[in-house]
């Protein structure tokens, strides 16, 4: 069984990436996609010639979300991996504009760009947190920013809406 949370090899635009995706998908007995878009993309790129597959959509359990927190209107939030597909470095430019106006960004997550982002006086980086703690931190922000270059299904947006 292989669960596809994004066909990353197709998004980098090189033949090696597509070949890698094809190898990963061909070697499995069953493939689960978390969005119809990823399934369609795999079919379009001929990555599913013999594989059994299905779509099982991501979801959240509303009863497991933390309670709404009092919010500082100028506290912004980002939740995700601090890696290129999520485009966290874009937030450095955003905060250079918003930071002097009193805004602060809480970046919930860890990854390659963690140390670079920590250098900004307008950004706090929590590092990698367990899901429950990450959602608790997210519940404290007034606005969530998701600058991802692409998302198979932006679960963080659904969670943010559910948190108010």
C-alpha cells in the first residue's frame, strides 16, 4: 500500500522526478490518493498502468480541535513543513512589509529553512510540534497564511476555518 500526499516528482519538472514517481507507484499493490487532483495527474502522466487505486480524502475530527483562543489581531500564522513546496521563504518578504506595522508571524513547523526564518525579528518559529500542540498554537493566531506553491489538498486551510 502506498499513500500519495502529492506527486512531488512531477512538480519539479524533470524527467528523473517523473521516473521516480512511476517506480514508486508501479511497485505497490494498491495506491491511495488524498485528492482527486493527484489521481487525475497520475493518470494523465501514465503513472497508473496496472495499479489498483482509490481516493480517500483527508479530513479532520472537529471534536478533537482545541478550543478557540483569544486572538491578537496582528498575530499571523503558518502551519506546515518549512520546505520549498510550502514556500516559507516568501514570508520573509511579507513580514518585511507587515512587521514594521506591528504584525508578527508564528511559523508552526520545522525543516530546512528553520534557521533562516528565525533570523527575522518579525517571525517566531516553533519547530516541529505534535499535531495537537501545533493546532493549539494555530488556534491563537488571527489569520493563517498558506503561501504553498501547490497543495494536493490544503488540510491546514480546513483546520484553520474550523478553528475560526
